[in-house]
C-alpha cells in the first residue's frame, strides 16, 4: 500500500520553496491548495498578543470555506502593526491569483522571529515560484512540511483512513513545533502550526466542532515550555471529492476517531521533537473529579521544570510529581492518590512504597516515560505530552536571534 501523506486525500496540491527568508537554504515558503472550494475550519492562539496572519485568518475562516493555505517560516509577522496585516493580505492575494480565487479564500500563516517586517520582495517571489511547482506527490507533501519548520529537527506527518459502509476516505496532516510550545487553541498558540486535509463531504459547522474537540485532546495537550505563541494555528480543509458524506451519527463517529488519531499522532511528534528533548514524557491522570481537573493536574505535572529535569536525569523523584499535582485549584488528595512511574507503583494513598530505585532509574532512560497518577476522586481522565528539560534547551533559546 502506498505511503499516505498530506496530499493523499483527493483534490489537493502543494509545494515548498526556498525564498531566502530563513538563514539556512531550506524551504521557507509553502503553498497548499484544494481543487474545490473546501469546507474548512481553524483554531487559533488565545494569546492576546497575536500575529497579523492570525488576525487575517480569523476573518477569512468565518465563511467556513477555503481554497488553500499560504505560509512562510523564518519570520512570524507578529508585532508588526497595520503593515503586517497588509503583508498577510498580500500573501493571500498572490496565492489567490495562483488558485484563481478571491484572497478571502486563502488562510495565511507565518512562523519565526517576532517583531521583524516580512521581506516582501523575497516572499512574493517565493509564493509565485511555489505556484509553479505544485503537485500531489509525496515529494510535494514533504516540501510543504519542510517549508513550515523553524527549530524543528524532524518533519512531522500523520495520516489515517476510515470507512463508512463501502466508502473510504483519508485524513492527513503535517505540523511544526519544537519550542515556544504550550498551545491554547480556541475557536475564532517557535509556534505550533498544523494543517490537515481530507476528502470527505462535511458541513463547515460540524467540521469546526470536531476540529475544536480534536485540538483539545491533542495540540492543547502538549507542552514543551508552556508558551502560547503569537501564531499558533491548526486548520483543516475538506475537498468532498471522495464522495463519502459525513452527515450521520455513524459517519461522524468514524470521522472523529480518525481525526483524533491524526491530531494526537502529530501532537506526540511535537513533544518528541521539543527543543533539546531526549525523551517524551506521557502524563496520564485518571479517576479525577472532572475532565477539567484531570487536564489541569496533568498539565501542571507536565509543565513542572523540576519534574522535567528529574525525567532528564532519570531520577524517580515522585515527590516532585505529587507536588506539581497539588499546585492547581483542582480537587486533589495525596491520601487517596496512587502514582506509577514506568508501570512501577512508587506511591500509594499518602505514603511512598518500597521500590528498586536503580531499576526504575534505568527504565526512565527509555525514549518514552509514562507517568500515571490515579486521583481516586471520580471517573475523569486526561493525558498530556511533554519532554524532558535539558541543557540543550537553554543553549538553543539563549542563542536564538531576536
């Protein structure tokens, strides 16, 4: 079976080119177009300091229909005033000319350094060039994925198929994110960008609702440094060309499961590629009093620099985890809690348990660390993905050009 990728859903083309915006000679301008006027939805940063393309994107997505996405890396077009908004609109005008559609049917995105005006001469040239190299192959999908990267070390992609009756459809996506990651995406936060494609027929309001729910359990459940970017964006376009209609409870459930799978796979890859990361930390909180309590406790643990440093040092320091769990406003009682590290129970109902510290420490050197905290206060659960905190993270961000 051929490898699934961003352009596997029917009706999409993309490209990525180097325009000289980034200091390294890698693609920095990307174009993703749909052959039809796609049903579309997007969620954006809740940071009160948001970039010009977010402002324009919020306006363009209101109709629930898009023809495509234009994106650049190397410059965030954030804190650039009215000129920044004019430049974001100009990006849409150029992409719209290529797609033969109004600029309002294009979603703009940017990522990179904050507070610098876009080098429009380079960017305009890049968008035009990207329009000349559009295609639907794996190579074209990879070029687009590369064009959105900043401090990322790895390309991040995911895809899934699902069936309703005898019909099959595809959901696929790419994303970027490595540092400045603590998304707080909500309806109309370097940056987290994610773009998804599918070939189902679905109404924009349903697509909007499903994307918001998927983002809550994926992109909003990752943290590297809990910094919501000025540019964070996740968007999905549905071409409708598979003929599969997502308009029944069964079809909606199947589509939701596939969308959640793709979004969570992308989110996991962001955590794994966190700046300076040597391992992923999966924090699961179960039997909490409510969904919001479970999410709050999981995120508090995942965000704790003391916990993240302990994970980097393979130190089974359960006290740091419990301390972080108790720092939120969510109900939590250590006298009822049970904590496991790498499947080893280390704490139960108010007291530490005897365990082989050396063996657990060895297990914490694995590429993935699992933290499981049972609150025993209810039935709610949540998972948050993060990474360890290393000296390399400090080096990367101390040297990052502003």
